[in-house]
C-alpha cells in the first residue's frame, strides 16, 4: 500500500512539473507582454490552490512591473499594464483574505493600492471590485458599518455600469451583514432582490443562484421555519451537485446538518427513536462536510463545522468530545483571524465546561464569548447598519427617479433638436434656391447679351424653372408637412418614420441641386468633367440596389469643350437609360462603355427582362425613350435600341466638336 502511494505521489509531482514546463513554453512563445499577462491571469483563475495562485500572481507582477518601467511601450499600452497591476493587487488581497491562515489587514493594504491605481486610470470596474473586496474584508474583521459603507460605494458603480452579476454579489454581501445582525426579514428581502436580478437572464449565474438560495435558507433556519429552510437548501444543493461545486456542496451539507440539529434541539423527547434518528442525520451531514473541508484544506470552513460537531457531542452529553472539537475549532479560527468563528467556539466551550462542572474554564469562555459578542452584535452596530439600509433604499429610489427624468429629458431634447435641424435645413435649402435662382437670372441675361438663340435660352429658362419648382418646391413642401406633423406625434416610432421621409426628400433635393450646380458651373464645360459626372451619378443611382454597375471610360480623355447645353442634354439622355434599367429591367448587372472616335459613343447594356421597342415607343409609358430621342436630335445625335428577353442594349452616339 505504501509503495502505491509513493508511485502516486511521483506521478502527481511529474504532472505538476510538466504543467509548469508547458506554461513556461507558452509564456516564452508569447509575442507581447500583454499576452503573457492574459495567459497568467487565465491560469490564476483556473487554479483552486492558494499557493499556486500566489506563485502565478508573482510571475504576473514581474511581467507587469517590468513592462511599466520599459520605454518601448506607448502610453496607451502602459494603461493596459496598469489595469493588469490592479488585477494582481486584487489577487494578492484575495489570497491573503481567503487562504488557510488569513492576513486580512495585509489584504486591505493591497485593496487600498488597487483602488488608488483604478481611480488614476478611470477603471470604474476595478474600483467597484476593490470596494466590494474591502467591504468583505471589514465584514470578516467584524467592522460591519464600514463593510456596509464600501458595499454601498461598490453598488453605485455597478448600477451605473449596469453590471447585474456584480450588483447581485454586493447586495448578497449586504444581506449577509443584516443576517449576521439577526435582521432576518431585511436580509431575506435583499436576497430575494438578488434572485430577481438573476432569474430570467440568458446568462444566469447558476452558482450565484445556488448561493442565494442557500442564504435565504439560512435566514429561515435562524427564524425557526425549518421546513422552508430545508426546501431552499435542497434547491441549492441540486444546482451545486449539477455544477460539481465541492465547496458549495460542503457548505450545504453543513447547513443541512445544522437544520437537523435544530430539529433535535426542539424535540420534546430527546431519548426517543425519532430524536436519535435526527441526531444521527446531523452527525452524518457534518462528517460529509468535514471530509470536503479536509480534502480542500479549507480550515476556515472546517472551524465552523467542528464547532457544529461539538454541539452535537454536547447534545449527546459527551462533554470531553465537545471540548476537544471546540478547542480545535477555536485554534483554527484564531489562526485564520475570524472573530465570529471564535465567538461561536467560545460559546460551545462555555456550555461544555459548565456541564462538566469546570466553572473556572467555563467562566473564561463566557468572558471571551461576551467580549466578542459585544463587538460583533451591539445596539450601535444595529442602529448604524439599519440607517445605512435606509440610505440604500433612498439611493435606489433616487436612481430610478433619475433614470425616468433622464429618459423624458432625452425624448424632449430629441424633439427640439430635430425641429431645429429641420428648420435649419429648410433655411439652407431656401438660401441655396435663392442663390441659384439669382445666378440663373444672371446667366439668362448673359445669354441674351451674347445673342444666343432665343429658342434655346427660353427653353433652358423654362426647364430649369420647372425643375426647381417641381423638385425643390414639392420636396420643401413635403418636408414642411412632415415637420409640422412631428409636433403632433406622441409615438417615437412615428417621429422616426417621418424623420426618415424628411431625410429621403432632403436627399432628392440635394441630388437635384447637385445637378443644377454642375450644369451652371462653366468650369465643367469639357468632355472629362461630363464623363466623370455621369460615372458618379450612375454609381449613385445603383449604389443602394442589388444591381452591379460599372462604367468603362478611356484612360486618356482629350480636352474638348462641351457647352453647358450639350452637357446637360447628353447627361439627361444617359441618365434616362440608367433609370430605365434600374426601375424596369429587373437586371442584376448594368455596364456602360464609352468610346471616343470622332464621336462620343455610350453603349449601355443590361441582363434584364427586355421589352418590345416599337410597342414601348407607341405607349405613354415610353415617354422616357422619346425624350432621349428628342434630346439627341437637338445635338445631331442618334440612339439605337435592341432588346430581348436576355437583356437590353442601347447605343447613344453624339458627334464631337
């Protein structure tokens, strides 16, 4: 048997060494210190051993401190390493607060340093985490008012960040403080609020739910409602069993044992078979719990379970066993620095010595118990903690009220901003309209002075005026109508829909103005500007559709003068072809190829459903193609149209000057 254990130890030792080597290889292969930090943090979170956590955390500290001193990292990268420093400081605090033999004052120093750095870099999550840990440390020390202070600070941060899990943990800790002060109804209220936060969430934290169910059970157990308490314990136990969470299972076994011990203490006939069965169950649950604490080397939890086993021994009138178990419990609690566990152990020993007739030791234990009890549960503590509870309730209502006011203010601000934006847009459109209207009149005057063709000048004036009146006038009227309607809307969805329609009309007006500006700008009176503008507008037409569009133009374009009138007619003719493909062809691809050979040639092809060309030109719906023919005839140009069920091909030819 001894040989077997030696071989097993050797195998475990080899496994640990191989894991260390694998980790070291992973760290050496990492290309950046930030990746090394992430690897070490993951390993720290994985391990349950406090010694391993401490060793890995020291490695993390070396990597972070070295990176912070290095000149090769930017300020932004150093911000990341400072966040990792907050992590390793918090890890140190956690280890020293929760290891076998605690050093809580040392843990508090690490939490204090963590808070200082988190504040300097604006890491609110880090500040909240450090506040929570500090509150928990003060709770372990028995300074409950200070613990509540830190929990409330953490709660404000987590509410602001909308961190549900962390909010739940802090509320749970606050409830536990009230439970320790025997305010069981208030504690149950907080625990149930925690459960409400967790139930119904997609990412429900089952381990946290199990802990909360256990805590509610503890409160009912303390109130004497043992059946209700046991039902909560069983729900919690089922979750922890599924999660294979040994620490949680050990805690539940201890609590269920206490439940049965309390049933025994209330039993009228202590020597009856039913009472003896209750005591047997009590012992069985405590022993199962103790096995888990020994396996995990959790001396803090072991101290509590030993005290409970001592109470069971006392019920069996075995004072010697009760004194042995109570003394062992206090020894562990003293090393761990747990005043609450020392207090309960002292109470056990007082009763055991008293039953034995050793009044000297009984008096010493009673004195120790009374001293600790006065420091942990006193009227000042109760009063101060209750006042802080009222502060929390007030803060909670204030947060909800502020959120409601903020939502109303945002809605009002949105309406005001939207109305101002629409009015500003209308003013801009009106100014642009006025500006280009004046410019048009000026151009008309120049055309008359230059004795251009009266027919062309009159035609242009009517066309531009009609375009501006029809497109801009209708667009502006629509925007005005929709803007007025927003005033009467109560639904935010309706306002958004009207806003989208205003945006569409504004976009149409903008496109029309772009065309007018381009048409009137004499700097664009050349072939290159014409082709580039057609290409740009073609991309704009097909951009928001599923149609693939491409326009192929020559790499070298000669510097040929094209008058404003010719530019406009050519552009409108090509645009009409693009629009027909977009609206009617049901095409997936449109290609426009430009060729220059003494003639400006546009070949526009699509793979759509096609149409009957002669019939289309006879119908009223063929006005667009007739307009193309009319525009090109004024330029001595031609248009040839071929169409079938496999697509349409249109060739526009315009002679170059």
